[in-house]
C-alpha cells in the first residue's frame, strides 16, 4: 500500500532466540578465534574485495551468528585470500584460516 509515495516494507528484525546458529557453533568448535572477533571492521577497511563485493569477515561472522548461512557463504566466496585482514586484526585472529574453515563447512554442507 502506498501512502504519500512511501511503501511499507516487511520487518527485517531477526529473532536471535529462534535463529539457527548451528553453522556458527560448528565454526567455533573448529576455529575458536571466531568468538574472539569484536567486529571492529578493520578487516573490512583493508579488504580489496570489500569495495566491489561487500566481502567482510566481520559480516560473514555476524551472518553466521544470526542464522543467515546462505548470505554468509555467498559473501565469503568473493574473498581472494590475500591476508590483508589478518595483518590488521587488533585481536591477532588468523582471518584467512577462519575463512577457509567457513569454506570447509560450506563445502561439507553442499555435499549432503
């Protein structure tokens, strides 16, 4: 319904109590550094793929925490594994290894 030229959109709120965090929990069991991420955005700021694809390790982790696996896996596929995000991470997280672990989970899921 249009009112004054505006259209109402459905809510994009996520009920975190009902979100499927199984992939994030699986990632945390493989790669404990996933929990250490404080979502500062340093990785996004240095990522060359971020400018044209929206790739961000921070966003991938947040999507997995919120149960949006498909969005996370699609975003992660743009990663070039250059390692710039690893060099600037204030927590010293090996983000390249983290991305490879997410990729392993996704590939295992695809084979099912």
